[in-house]
């Protein structure tokens, strides 16, 4: 994998002020403008993203600057420039294949595992370059917690699943391990359900419990960012509700970046929402404002199911 890093401005481009809020309903076409940007994007043109002013007051845990990615000759991400606010939940939405998961996987450099991948631009986690030469990728990934679409507990006990990040870091103190296990399971709202079965296999849990176990494992090492790649897509509505409640409880303590295809879920759990299309960032802003009064008609059309 090859990288080419550029140092560019961290400030999002200024966006024109939107009209008054349309609380409780989607914006009408009077409030949202159409400028044909999706057609321009599809034609290969670059169109700057519509960035809401509310992001200017946020402190960034993650800065993404002019970030591009190619799979071989095919470009998948185009000049992505955005910040991920500290202590907030940020949702990435958009049609299938728009680059949401690709962008998420770049944050902990999982795309390094694909030989044909090439990137250009910059990502910084709390000021530290993610793609700089000499970065220890294993150490980088310890600073993040990753939870995938399908629950993936390890074939070991519930206890060992949770403390696995500490085990690989060399921790052997039983008191420390037990303390972290309980704290993490409580943080994942799972302690009361499994505290008497910690030596049972993590695979014995239900799907929703397995996903919360994976979240407990992700937060055991106290990550700087929690990455969630469609964490509820394989779960039933009841389990999904528990995961969403958990995300609400974790906000503030963790900075969370979540990919979701569920518009209602994005509106319920996130503070900020970024709409992507064909590898481009289209509109990014405060979730209530984006859902009730988007600046772009294209965003409104996607949120209301007119396309995608």
C-alpha cells in the first residue's frame, strides 16, 4: 500500500446560512436548493461539500483533509475534508457503495490489508498523522475500538473476550483484568446479564448480546475513537434498540463514528450526520438541522426516500 500525504487547511469551507428551521418535518424545496451536484459528481466533477456552520465550534478528535483512495485504477474516495467532533456521535449515511465503510476503515488503516489500495491526503487522530511513514499500525489500532456489522466474538469465554486487548498488551494482573472486565461490560450494558456466566463461551450469547460483548471488548482499552460499521444490520429490532440506547450512554465519554443505512437510526443516535454519494462528501451538519432543514435538495431527496 502506498501513501502520499498533503498538509492542508483543517477548516471546512464556509457555507451560506440556511433559511429558518422546519422543526418536526422534512424541509420543503423552498428551503433546500438543488444545484445538480449529484449529476456533476456522477459526471466526474468535483463539487465542494456543504458544511454547516455548527461544526466550526466543535473540537476535532479526528481531522480528515483532502483524503482520496483508489482500489487499483478505480478511485473510491474523492477529496474528503471533514472533522469528527470530540465526544459526539457522527453518522455516515448514503447509498450502498458511496464510500461510507471505506472511509471508516481508513481511520484504523484496515484497508492496508488490500494490496491495490493507494491513498493521498491526510488523517490526524488527536493531532497525530494516521498515514505518516513510520506509524506503528498495531499501536494506532489500539487507540480505536472497531465493531463490525456481524458480531464477531472470539471462541473463548465472555471474560477472555472482554480482556483480550489487555492480554495482548501483556497485562497479567488478575485484579486489573477483573476490574476492566466489569467496567467494560457495565459500559456495554451487559454486566447484569452475564455476570454469573463469565466463564461461558461468548458464542453462547444471543446476537444482540454478542454485539454488546464486542462493544465491551472495543472499549476495554479505553479507545480515543469508537468505530461502528453498521453495528445493528444483523440484529432484530429489540436488540437494535439496546445498541442504540448504549450508543446514547457512551456519547460524551467516547467519540463515535458510525456507518448506518438506517435513516431513523442516524436521526436518533447521532449529533452530526454526513451524507455521502459516489465517494464524495455532499452535506455535513448538525443532525436535527440536516434532517429537518437540509440545505441541499439532493440531501432532502435521499432522506425522504426519493432516491438511494
